[in-house]
C-alpha cells in the first residue's frame, strides 16, 4: 500500500469512490435489553439472524428466574439463549447448564433449523450435562457442545477434551449438517484428542457429524504458543482458520515469527490437511478477531495491532492498540490493509460482509466515550468500510457505563443488528433499563443519507507522491512529480468532513502545517483540473 517509506498510498484503481461520510444519519429503530437480576456476559459469535427472520442471541447467565430469564439456574453460570422475532421481542429462552460454571462462547443455527451451543465447562455429569469431564485436574475445562432441535429441546450433547485445558473460540455449521470446532488446546493425546501438542497451546480442529460423532480431529501448532480465534467453511468445502502465533518455524509452522505475536492463517482442505499458511504481523503484537471469505474468493480479517511499520504491516500505529483490517487474496497474499484507531485503547471484535461488497467492523473504544462520569469507559464502536478498505462511516453508541459490542450483521441495505454487553442504565443512546448488573443490549440501526453525496470518479494517470514526515507533529511535506497534474489538495477527517481545500497548482511541493489539527488520522485527496483523482491516502498527526 505504500510506494516508499515516506508515503502511505492506496492501491491504484480504475474506479475510486470519494465519500463525504459525515452526512449519514443514524437511527436506532428499536432496542432491547435481555437479562436477569444478576449478571449476563459473553463474547463475539453470540447473535445470528435465524431462517424465520428473527434472531438468536445469548451468552452465559448467573441469574435465576427473573427479568427475561424463565428457567431456574443450574450452577454458578449457565448457557442462556433467547430467540426473538424480527422486532427483538422474546419468543422463548433456554437455559442449559451443569451444577458448575458453564460459559457459552458461540451460537450457530444448524442446517436443520436447530441450534449448536458451544462453550466450556469444568463439570462432570450433573444438571443437563450427561457426560464426564476428561480433564485430570478438578476445575480444568473441556469443550461442551449442545445441539438443540428446532423446538429448543436438547437433541444431543458432546464433551470434547484432553487431560489439560480446552477452550472453544469458534464453530461453524458445515454443508453436510455437521459442525466444525475451533479449539485452543493444551493437551497431549488423551480423552478424545488423538494428537500430541506441539507447544504451549495449539489450534485443535474437530469435525463433528450431524449426530455429534467425531469424524476427524487434528492439532496444528509450532513450538511456542498458538491461539486459535476463528474458523469458517470455504466455498470449496475446506476451511479457513485464523489465530495468533508466538512460534518460530517448528511443528506445522513453516515461517518464523515477525514480532511477539503474529496472525497465523491456515487454509485446510475438507479433511483438515493444510493447503497453505501465512504469517502476518509487525514487530510487536497482533491479535486476531474474525475472518470471512469474500465474494472474490479471498478473505477479510479484523484484528488488533500494536505494531508500527514493520514486517508486512505497512502503516504506522496510532494509539495504544489499533484496529487492523487486512484483505487477502485466495492464496493468502495481502491485497490491502487499513489501520484505524485513536490515541487510546481500541479493540475490534468482529467483521461481517455487507450487501455492497464492503465490510462492517465493530468493537469498542475508550477514546470517544459517552460515559457521563469521570472514568473512561468503553462504548460500542461500529465502522463501515467499502470494498477497498476506505471508511464510509463510523459511529459510537453507549450509555453511562461499560458497553462492549460483541456481534453485528446487516439485515438490509441500510439496516443492521447490533448486540453486545451493557452495564448502563437508561442514558445516552440506551433507552431500556437494565435488569441486573450487566445485560445483553441489542438494537436495530438504520443508516441513511451519505450515499447521495457519493461521487464516482476515475483515477487516471495516477502519480506517485512522497509525504515526509508521516506521522508528523508540526508539519508535513507533499512532494510532487515533475509536470504534475495535481491542482487541489483536499484534507478530510475520519468522518469525511472537509478540513482544508488547497490550491497546489504548479507547485513541486507543499508544506501542510499542523495548526489546529488535533492528533489522529486524516485522509487526503489530490485532484487534477478536471476533478479526477491523481492520488489519495492518509496522514497521521501526532
């Protein structure tokens, strides 16, 4: 994405979209808070649109019968799922648990209309759990998969683990009616794990058929720590796997690490054999969140980065940690990447495809907070990108306490479902009361406007432009080619609002003063005398 160490340039394109994102309107059409009298919690992968147009949401719950929770508590915490109609009204809820603590990590609707519930438990046979724990030490967790039928009764369940600890990070329904599991494993061959661990933690992939029987399971790892995060079935019936690795070349890993932790991506065939693998990162830490296959056969990754320009990361870091969006081709080669953040701590939790071949990314931010007290508390943070990684819009949502978005997806061209965990009462954007300490907060968001101001232009005779320094403190210089066609320099903030529009005709260079610009990311667009873009990119004020 850059042509020299001084410039940060987008890939040359024939068609480019110039966006004025600040003109979008955001309307919460409805919102719901689901919870009991105690605490509810969860991670990403805990909300999905169902085949009937409604939604399945959930997490773990420490509440008894109270609020929206209609069934008794089994143990310290239970799996808890809520089925709603298209307006978020509860149709039914279901608690599944042992007499210990059970943490629901993932919900997926099965191909037969039922539901896969997946998480972890350290319990033996008790409550709803009919199988023993494989761990040799009391309190160490196994993965527990529960299959509900369409009438939300337990159809089958499966305990999966070895002698040490296993954690489920993702699972995905497969074309044959089964499910593929992405597990972080610390076990050698034991329990129903037949392969030894390569290092401290490994990727452990387990394929179940529609009855819960194990069809195959394989361990992947290097000599150090490898932490799996996400899995998806691909269009060729294989699988794409995403996680982080601290391993050098060893075991299954064929490349050395770049920083402390890198992204490690595996492409598997339908039997779990590695077709290719990639290590992506900078000189510090990269952490993975989710991966999706794109319509062109490639992949989009949402992650978190603490690295500056180093390794195969081509953009500087902005704050403590930033969001990192990376587009790969079908062989895992980087096509483009985009770093987004503030001067504080920002985290992304998921990425989803949108109808216009773009992406919606979400997480939470400690910088632009809606909290009414003096403490910095995170809010929901959503960003919409086009298919080239340019921000179309972004928006924060929250109340007066901690609000962390965990799941989101598009339901129409202009509407999105957003779900997370909220400790806020009625305040800010939250108009529904909390039932307990923390609840699930879900709303339907409608985004209008903006697109009416989109101008499609051709990028022809694109010129290379050097920018130095970048990032900059007091000023930065744009250096143009000899006989440059550049006539105007437009500077935009991250919302697409124009900050400056400067005549640069017949100049070999231009010095942009920092002046009143605040710290952060800015986009520049350079056009010729016909309004055609000859270069665009981003600069960062420190």
